[in-house]
């Protein structure tokens, strides 16, 4: 196995009809100025070449594997070929290509678990396109967790983090209706989410003693039961347990006072109770350069914090900031893990 610094990132093509190919081309074309970390794109070379022509980019594409990235990256965009079943048309997703989209994810996970790639970066997918082809997972994250469980034989709890330059935020519950959050929110789920977050902040982000702030569920964190009982009955016992175990943790805190500048200076990550409670401040504070990080997996995975943007595909106007940030963060996390293993 190569040392981490010599292993590339594995980058999936995402839905080829979306902006994933545009962004991969953009970050490679600007690699010297942007200092883009070396990556191996897993996807359809013909679709990539067609997109480059459409965008007016004179780019050399080289089919290779992880071993060839180091020597190829400065002169050619390295790609591990995986052909789509149907012609790729920007902005026109086709469920016939679901097999290639899924196959790119499976291949990237396999390369990362084998140690041939140092981390996984995923371009956006459109779940509705995959559902038409029989995809049975709620989304990317759950599929990655299933692949990790099959590889390790261990049950996994994937934890979603939005990591930006000003805020790291983790939602305990994710893609469920707001009305269902109180029933899904348990002390055990909050505890496990906090433990996984603290562990990965130590081992992957290099924080020796991470500080965690936990948001309350209700306005004013329940105001001693006047505005809801969940904060005292479900959340507070977890905070007390984790504090007794030695974790630097505070809460439950009123969410409306957690995200201003002075408050953010007191913690390293905010654990929030539901999707929008975490993602609204994260995106408000770093819309273009926040990164979706999945904690709790047996490999490092980052992703741009946006979707496929079919309406922008092939037009040369999609911003590559978030993909570049995802590549840089994946490289940083892999290097941190490598140093910790030394």
C-alpha cells in the first residue's frame, strides 16, 4: 500500500447529466492555481470528453487506475472508465444510467477500503433517477453505510456533518418530516451521534479535546418544561452522561442564540436536533464552501453541499467552490488519519 500522501482521492462522477462532470473538469483545469489535490475520477470517459468539448475545454483525459494518478495528474485528467448505458445529455437525467452511477460509488468505496485511494469524494446524485431503476436506499449516505457494513460486518450509524470555515453542524435526525422529529429523537440516538462525532473530530479532524454544543429541540430549550418536555427528558440526560464521561459538552442550548460569532467561538461542533436547525446556519455562514462529511463510516467521505443542478449542466456557469472544498477537506482528513497512525 502506498503512503497516504501518494494515494489519490477517489471522485465519483455523480449523475452524469448534472454538474458533477463540469465541476471535475473545472477543478482539474485550475489545478495549479487552485492547488487541487490529485484525484481519480470514476465514470464515463466519453461523457467527460463530450462535456469538455461542450464547455470549450481542451483537456487531455487519461484512462488509468489509482497507481497512475501521481504521474498523470499534472498533464491529464485521470479517469477509471465505467461506461454509461445510454448517451449522456446535460440536464436530461436518464434512469438507464443508474447502474453506472451506482457502480461508480461502489467502485470508489472498494478502492478506498482497499487503501488504493485515501478517501472518497462523491459528486451529487439524483435519488429520483435511481429510484426509477430500483434503488432502495433513502440516499447516498445510507447506501454508503450499507456498503461499509457489508465490507466490515459491523452495524454502522452514519452521521451527517456540514463543515464550513465558520461552523461545523450535525443534525441528529435528517430527512424526515418535522412533525416526526420528536418521536424519532431518543436519548440513545443523541448519545451515539455525539460519541461518533467526538471520535471522528479526534481521529480525522485532529482535535485532541473537541468541544460540543447541543441545541435544544424546543424554543428556549423548552424553558424548564413550559415550551416542551423533550429538552429536559431526552436531551439533558445525554449531556450529563457525556460530561461525566469526560467530554467537553454543553446544552441543551436555545438554538436561536447558538450561532452568532461569540457563541461559535465556544465550541467546535453544534449537534442539532433536526435537519434545518443544523443546515440553515451552516449554509447561511458558508453557502459556497461548506462540505458534507459523513462520519461513522470505515472510510473518509466528503461531498459538495449542493445537488445535481441539472439546469446548469453543460453551461459553464456552475461554481466549483464546494467540490474543491470537499476535495481539500478529504485530503486533510486523510493526512490527519495517516499522522495519527504513525
